[in-house]
C-alpha cells in the first residue's frame, strides 16, 4: 500500500510504500523517526502508533517539543 506522510512544520511530503496491515509505528520506523517524540494525525485526529493504516492514507506527522 502507498501512504503519504506530511512532516510538519516543514511541510515535507513523502510517499511511502508499506506492507498491508502496517501500523503508524511501522511508518515512523520506515522514516527513521522516533515514535516517542512524534504525533501521527489522520483526518485531523491523532491516532495511536498501533493503529493500522489504509492504502492512500494521508498522514500528518508532528514533532512534539517540550521544555520549560
């Protein structure tokens, strides 16, 4: 399956080919992104990393920034 990942805030778009039944975690690993500091959003709703993805999904990936 093919999904589109949009990395924010850069708005860098990537098309990724994944196996059927892949999860958001699989996608993050494919992109070499640390799942502990990323939020994956589908249809304006955050999804858990164990959520299965669907062909032609468009996902926004936002890096979490924390500090004090």
